[in-house]
C-alpha cells in the first residue's frame, strides 16, 4: 500500500519542478536581455563620442612611436561672435616611462602654416592676423602670414588644426580630444546645479566663472584651472543617478566632444591625467612645460606668444627621453652654503659648461648646509630635476617664488665635491 501511494505521488513531484525550472530560465533570460540592452545603450553612447572619419582613425597609425604616443587635448568656445581656442596641451607618453610629458601650447601662439601660395585661404587678408605677405627674400613665392591655432580650426576643423600643429612641432599626433566648452551649462543644469565655494550655481553662472577665472591669471594657470574644473564636473555629473544615468550623461556630452579614441582609450587617457586635473600637491602639474618662446604685445594692445622655433625643435627631438626641456632655457642661481671659498663660482662654471644659464652667484644665508640643495622656484619640477643630475648627492626641493629670475636655486653644501 505504501509503495502504491509513493508511486502515485511521484508524477506530482515531477510536475511541480517543471514550472520552477522554467521560472529560473525566464528570470535568467530576462536578466540577460536587460544587461544586453544596457550594454547596447552604453556602448552606443560611447560610440557617439568617436570620430570615425578615415583621417581621424588613421592618426593612430602615424610613425615615430619610438618617441612615444602623442595626444592633443584642446578646448574652445565662442564669445562676442568670435571663436576662442586658448587651451592646448600636447601629452607625450614615452615608451618606457609611467608619467607623461605635458606640453602647454598657448592658443595665442603665432606660427606659419604649411601651404604654397596658390593654396592660401581668404584668412590671410583678415585683420585679425598680424604678419606680412613676403618671405625673408622679399618674394611672394611662399606667403609668410602668421596664424593663431583658432584660424586653422575655423577653416578646416580638427583635421587642419592637427595637421598644422604636427607640421609646426615636427611630431605626429596619434590621438586627439576636442572639448567644446559651450556644453558646460547644459551639463551643470542636467545635474541640477553645482556648489562652488559655498554658492549654489546654475549652468550659466558656473560657465561665467569657468571662462573668466581669477584676476591676473596667466595663460598656463588659466588652462590648468579649466582642466581641473572640467574634471570636477565630470565626476559630479557621473555620480550615480540610476541604471541608465551614465549612458544618458555620455549622450548629453557627446555633441560637445570629438575624439578619435575608443571608449577604453579615452577612459585610460582620463585616468592617466587625473593627477593633472586634481588640486593636490605633487601632481602632474609639476611636469607641465610651456613651449619655448616669449610673450609680446601687438600694436593693438593684445598679447601674443612668439615661439622659439629652434628650442621647440630641440625639445620635440627629445620626446621619449627623461628630460625634454632645453637646458638653454633653464636659469639657475648658485649660492655658497658650505663656506668653501670660490665653490659657488666653480659650480656656476660647471653648470654653464653643461648648457644651463646661470643668472646669479652669491652666498647662501648660512655656511652650515651639510648637503647640497636643488630648489625649484616654480611649480614645474623638470628644470630642477635636470640641474640635480649635475649636482651629485643633492636634495631636490620645491619652493616656488613668484617673479624669481631663476627657475632653480642651487645651494652648494659641504658634501659637494668636483671630483
């Protein structure tokens, strides 16, 4: 009897398992479909950022990889009917180094374009562009008109800008990231405003500060501040706001971003530059170098940057190496901190032989320095590191002094020897 009852119950048990197995299957299928939809939305949003034009994708095939990989980062906006392109960085990732070289190119830099006389555009006759229509020989076989980077962008977009900067610098650009600052108000308002220095700002208010900045701000400081502001905005907008929040944010930002990088490449690029975008001390800002040249005032009162082509060529040739700043540009003050008569003059002579520019030789505030010190008088540490190579056993320090004629101060300590 017991056996008969068991046999009768068996089909019932089997029938109860079938709906449960089907439920597991349908739940798994549903989860798979949801993940797939999210994946498509997410990847689709990222694909919106990438420029898939043939010229853009072919940039990464450029040669000179033995000097590392070069990324061009720049931002632009319009003001009073004029386009402004002021913040340009060339970021070089040497093959065997973790930290990149970051080269600031002022948007106000004037340089010639690579073009024959028959290809000159109507921009040459623009009153915006200082220059002449004759070369050094007094002929017009090649027009010698000077341009700002924004003129190339206005004429031919990212392609012409990259072509001309590559020609001018003498190095290829493998990847680029273009930022249209006019998208900032929309992104801030999308997030519901932003708090800055205790004030709740909407998109337009935040954008006004982003462009205006601080009083007496130098071009490099302005560019770094803007990059830091953009990084903060990226982090703020990217905060969790639901399953599809990130893809929605990316889609909103897509019209204001242009790049030939894939999403993975763009993500790695951003992560590698995170220290540059932060406000913390000892970050990549110490390695930012402005291209060699001088700031001058134009006849209409505006300032422009006149590049030193010879030194720029030297610097670009050294890409991929540990130090790229030409020693001729590094100014040094040498102070005697050991008490040994004439030691500062001897060190100054040594530094000049190595190519540095010594601007001062004097005594230190004391003769009791047990160890030599190499002190950076500016935010960037590369000049000081270069000098420290010549001063064995020295301590490398950073003590910026605004307006200092010397980029680096060397205090010769008791441990120093010329042997």
